C-alpha cells in the first residue's frame, strides 16, 4: 500500500501473520490517502517493510546496534528498526520487526497499569510516526526535516502558526488553547515536517494530553476519556505507583479539523518558547539561521536514541573500513541551510519568566498573532 506523509510517498509492505497491528497500519495508510488533498512531491520515496525477517548484519557493536550493508538498525522497546539507503540516488528503506508484546492484546492487568489505558498494539500509530516515518525523513530525505513543534491553522487569516521549543515548555497548551478558544484548526502536535520552501505538512499523530495539560486547560476534560472504565482509570491513575511516566491520553486530531483545513501550507509565523530568569514576557525577532541551529539541538535531545545510534553507526563503519552512510554533519547542514535561505517567515523567540501562568503566555502570544 502507498500513502503520502510529510512530502514523501511511502510504500508499505506488511508480511506479518495475522495480528491486531495489521489493521491498525492499514487504517493509518488509508487516513493519509484520504486526508491529503494536495501533496507536493519532494522526489523522496521510501519503502517500509513490516516483517519478521531481519536484514543481514555485518557488525554488532554494541549489542543493541546492528550494522547492515547500506545502513544500520537499532533495538527499541517496540521492536527492531533498520534504516537503509536514501543517499547516492538509492531508494530509502526502513524495515520494522515488531516485538512480540505489540502483536497481541495484553492481559487486563497490563492494560490497567498503562498510562494511556491502551493495549500495546493500539500504539502502533505512534510507533509508525515517531520511530519510522519521522526518523526516516530525518535520515533519508535531502529536502525535508522534522522540527519539535506544534502548529495550528488560523482559517480567518489563512495563517499557519508554529510553536516550537523543548518538552514541557507550553507547545501543546498553546495549540489546544487556540483550537478550543479561538476556533483555530489542528495541523500538528509535537513534530512538524517542513520542506526547503518552509512549507509545513500535516502530522496526524494524536496529541498527547497529560494531567497537567487538563489542569491548565480544563475544557480538555470533555475530550480525554470515554466510557466508565476509562474515566475511572483517568481519575485514579495518578495515585497508582504502577503507572509509570504520568497519566496521559490521546485526542483524535480530526475532531479539530474540517474538510477545508489545508494539509500543506507555507509557514507564516514561528514562536520559539524559552524559559529564562526575567521579569516579564518578551517576544523578540530571531534570526532564521539561529533558529535552525536551535531546532537541530532540540531534535537531537528528543531523538537521543537515534542520534546515539548515528554515533555507533559511524564507529562501526570506520572500524569496517567503510564511509558512514549517514553523518550528523549532513543532518546539521540541512537544518541550517533550509532556514538560511528562507528569510520571509517571521520567527520570534518568546522569553518566558519562570513560573508564568500558562494563561498569561496564551494571552500575550494571542495579542501578537492578531496585531
């Protein structure tokens, strides 16, 4: 099956025996085929194989890293992922071997101690987005890159507004505030794919809503749970020591879009959120090249496992007497060059005093957006 995502066409081939994730993967591909009314081709085409057959390795240092002929693989919680090709005019390819835990429904006890109150197989869409689609674009595409940002579309002024920054700085709060209070429309949560013309591509990975998000924006309560058991789990999970990483839910982004919401749009404004020791909120212009460098460092921290394996890839390749297929320097140059040659986008750094109430941050940025 073929589907578009983030400026790339993916060819998906699932060769697993019957399992719950097969239908989930088909649903994801069908969703993007339906929603993508327009999808400029970057020239990138990436093959994805979901299988039980691993590529042949040429070295294995350390034990969680697998060097293959034209790329590398890594062991993760949800299985094994191999990235190959994508350079020197070779077609990029990703092989995903799911862990057994994700191929079946879990025991009820495991279900109730999950922070999302979900079976592992129900997380395959998140796995596909965060461990396959986005990393493959980062590694295998020459003209596309992911930035750690949420984005909303203002239908009245036809603007794409981006909120960027490190984790927990307020991106999701602002995204959902503008959606629920100002009738903006969903475009992306957490990761936005952009191209070399600074166009953003819709990312329908479901927004992750934590307890603190609901405390900051109580209107979210009506969207986070459904059903008696789900509501009960949400109320008590924060007191359950077996629930690790804090309670959270995911919200279907299609609730906050309509048939006229664009799927590809030139970015109009970017706000980099940054906490620091000052007295009042300041919104200052930021040089595009500097924003590119900052975005690279944030992505490196968000995808630290992937970048650790990039280092493993390099020392394995050099030890084998080969040139690395992927280099951190190539990725860094892509981040800087894309922003360096696009000066027309308004980029700001929002300097936020420690302890600023989220509602105050929202009001300040709203005044800037509608000015």
